[in-house]
């Protein structure tokens, strides 16, 4: 589904990603871990098309299409969803209005008619249950005055509603208490299917107790330096990142 | 160029939808302004002697005045002798019967979305349509007359209700008030008059639609609304003009009188031609709007959505004389390209326990300048007066300006006056968040701007709110990249 080939990304003149190779198949969950400043969030943003990241080299193929040639909105319409580390507040714009605009933009892209208001509200009700979200939350403005946990839940709720083929969750677990973490993870697990894939970006192993990944990658200094199964995450939890850093730095 | 700049350029580059001109025979008088011209206008309108005299008095006073320079506006010198002060579609002044109305005129108002045939109109909105210097047609007059409500053109009111006009005209905005008020009082052409008798709740929205059509003319209308004790009326005003390379002058007066327990809601969607992308052409909009809460417990509420005009100079105000009276001002002012707006309000607290609320939302894009200017004045006797003001500015791009000039004069120690102001830039983060959910940048901006202005848009009557939302999107089309 997703093929990243020798991807190099810089901000201004500083190279952050120095040749990423990654292959994600439908039905898989990948976890990308790594110490602070290793380039995890840059990778997420580059996939979503944030413009101040410069792709200097390499390709991102999504079902064979080169994503780097698409605008951020077209990437989203192709089925890429980014769960933001810091979801943005949009005062005065109701969640209902926001999501209806979003879903209808995507439908239009696929040549579908706009979703009738009644059907849309029904869909919202269904998806709210997935993430155990309060009815009240969807009546408020986008993320405005939401607590940290509510914002993260709201990201998963949007993901449930928009049904992406590839979801990238950027530090979705940061700042969550244990209950919110359980709810968010449940939501992600319920949405897992053989047709879609998920990339989880996280600093801690904790989230991976709830969402069990198929593959774990370690990102360090802009490169994927180690990949393995879920046991790699546990190893990192026990020993930290230092042994990997030493291994990498010794080879250089 | 960043993405945001690109979209800004696109959004600011959109076309004005109402820029067409109607080919219709128009009767005009020669350019220029002197006592003779004032007399001609008065004669054309077959006015009584006292009104002619009142116009001349205003004209003589205007000649002694200078155009105000205090606003944050750059206006090229206006040659008042180069303007036509009266223009009227030929074929008699007013149409009694729809069959008599020139089809071109009907078509004009249809294209503006204001059908003049009553059966085609939105149920519940009566319209007075004013083209250049005359009122073309007022709808639903009979329905309203059943309740004793008078809703007609200003010229008709002078003929049919001279006592009311004599009593109230100039009682809120005297001709000495300011330069443009004096000019209007000398040469005003037409406008609307509305009288709600005691105890009557007006069953429909009343509205006036102003259209400038003829070239080189100025539009100088007057609106007078009188609400007797225990009455209620909601009044709407809309305006458009053709696209022209020359600037055209619009100087209007609106007066509102609210007696005991009366409530008047006045909503404006101002969409005069703003000029082109390079700042050529557009309407100079100099308007004096003021209401007096004369009776106890009365209320006047101004809501305005200002998207048009090359220059806007406008401060809808409330004089809160009655005890417990309430004044409100809700405003969204959008400027794009080279537009300039200096707008706000004055709340004058005279009576005890008077309250006022000011919510102003400025949105600047392109190379425009957008200023809020507001005065809250609490007089000695206004015990327990309360004011809350909130002035927000939103900037799109980095070539525009937003300014806030609040003035507070408080002479009573029991008064509580609050002022909050914020300035924000439309965030790239917000736009990207929308993009990531499949919403393109243009729609994202429209969503964000409408969200920002929601508090004010919610105050508009339903049909108007929808129009206003679309208008905001169109005005900002092409303004972020």
C-alpha cells in the first residue's frame, strides 16, 4: 500500500530525514519509535504534505501514486489520515460543519453526491460510540476548549468517520491518562481491517500494550536503524534507546 | 511565494457579482452643487416650502464645513462639483401597479435577488427598492397598512405624512452633525420611512434595497424609523452598485427613534462595489447612522456586515436616554485588495441602568486597511451604566493592516465599562488541519472566517445570514495562498 523509497527531507537547509525506506501493506500496523529529535514527526508531516518540509530526494508511493505530487487535501482524499500530535482549534466552526465539509469534499473527489444531512448525522452517532465520545463534544467548535484527552479522542473520532486507508497517528498517546489511552486504543483496534493500515508514531512502548503492532521500527538521526516485531518495543522499554544509539554511532 | 500567499492572491482576486449596469432611460440634472441645484431637487420631488428651506439651510451650513480628516483613511480629494446629485429612472416616480414597471427595472432587481412581485418574494419580507435617487416600488404596503404600519419611500412620506416627517427628521442626526450629514440634508433624494404604531409587533421584516445605477451620480438617501411605545420592528438594508473605474459617492443618513419598551433591530449587508484588484473605482461610503432610545426599557440593535465600498466611514450609534435602555452593535467588516474601512460605533449612556454591547470583528486581506473606532460615553446621570466591548481583528496575509481606536469617557463612578481586543492571523496550522481532512484552502479560509464572524452572523435574520456567509466567502476569494 505504502512504499517510501530513500526519502530525504529538509527544513530550510537542515536535512532531517536522511534516506527512509519503509513498506507498509494493507492490514498491517507499524510502529515507529525513536528518541526525541529523530525525525518521527517530520516523517508524519511529510507524508501528509506539510509545505515547509522540503522533499529533496526519494519517492512516496501510495497504491502506486506518487504522493509528493499531490496537495495535502488530495492526499487526504486519497485516504491518508494524520492524527495530529497537537490538534488545532478552529473557533466558531462546529465539529458538525467541519466534518460535513470534510466528508463531502472527499465524496466529491470520488465523484459521489454529498451525503444528505440525515445520513451524515446518523453516521456521526454511530462513530461516536466507537470512541466513547460525549454528544456534547461534537456540538462544540473544532477542538476549542477541549482538554488534551478530548482532543486526542476527537482525532480518533474523525478517523472513524473519514474511514482512511492509511492512518498515521503522531504521538497520539502523549498526554493521555490511562483511561483515555484505553479508549483511544480501543477505537484504533476496532477500526483495524484487512483493507487499511496504520502507522503509529510514539516515544513510549506503553501504547503498544494496547495496540499490538506487526512491525516496529526505530528511527534515529533521520534513518530507520532497526526493524523487528513487537518484542523490539519491549526491549526498548527495558533498555532505553542508548544501546541502539551506541550501535549506530559505532558503525559510523 | 508560500502557499498562504498564493491562496491570498487568489482569494483576493475574485469578481464582483453585482457589477452590471442596467440600460434604462435615466433623467439626470447637470453636474455640480449650488443653491439652484438644491432647489431643483426639491422641486422635482414636489416638496413643501419648509423642506426646501431646510435643505437650503443645510446646504449653507455645509459650505462652511470641511471634510473630516481624523479617520484612518486615505481619500483623494473629492470634487463635489463633478457629481450629479439627482438621477431617476424615467417613467414617473412610483409604480402603483406591477404592469407599469419597466421590465428592465424588474430584471435588475431580479438579478440582484430582490424580486419585486409580491408573490415571488420571501414570505415575511416587505421591500422598498431604491434605484439612484428614487424609490421604485414598495411591496406589501397594504398588508402592513392593516396594522397601521407605515412603510413607504421617504418622498411619499413627505407628501402623505408631513407631520411625522417634520417632527422626527433631523431629530437624531441634525444637519449640523457632520460634513456628510449636512451634505445629505441638502441633497437627499429618497429612502425609506417606517412608522410602527403603539403596541404593534411588525409581522414581517421590512427592508430597503439600495442600488446605484447611473454613472457619475451620488446616492444620498435617508431612512427614518419611528417605533412607538411597546412596538417591535426588524429592518434590513442591502446595497450594490455597478463596476466603474470612477469612484462614486454615497452619503446616507439613518435615524431611528425608539419610544418606551420599543425594540428596533437594524441589519445591514453593505456590498457596494469595492473597486478592482488594483484599487481603481469603487464607492465612497460615508454614512451617519444613529438611533435614540428615547423611552424607558427601549432597545436598538445594529448588526452590520460590511464587505463592499472602496472607502467606508460609518459609525452606527445609540443614544441611550431612556432608563434601562439597551444599545447593541454587532459588526463584521471585511476589507480586501485596496479597500479601506474606518467603522465602529458610539454608545452614549444618559439614562440610569443603561446597557450597551459592542462586538466588532474586522477581517483584513490583500493590501487593505481596516480600523475599528468606537466611543463609549457615560454621562454624569447614567448611574449603573454597563458596557461590554469586544474588538477582534483577523489578518489574512502580511500586507494588510488592522487598527483599533477605542475611546472611553466615563463621568459616573458606578459605571462598569469593559473592553477586550484581540488580533490574530489566520493560522497556517488551521489551514493545514483543514487540508488534511480533505478541505481545500479556499474552503478552509471561508470556514475559518465564518467561524470567526459567527457571533455576529448569528444576529442576522435567517435569509440574510445565509447571504452574508456567501458574501464573506466571495469577498475573500483568492485572498490566501
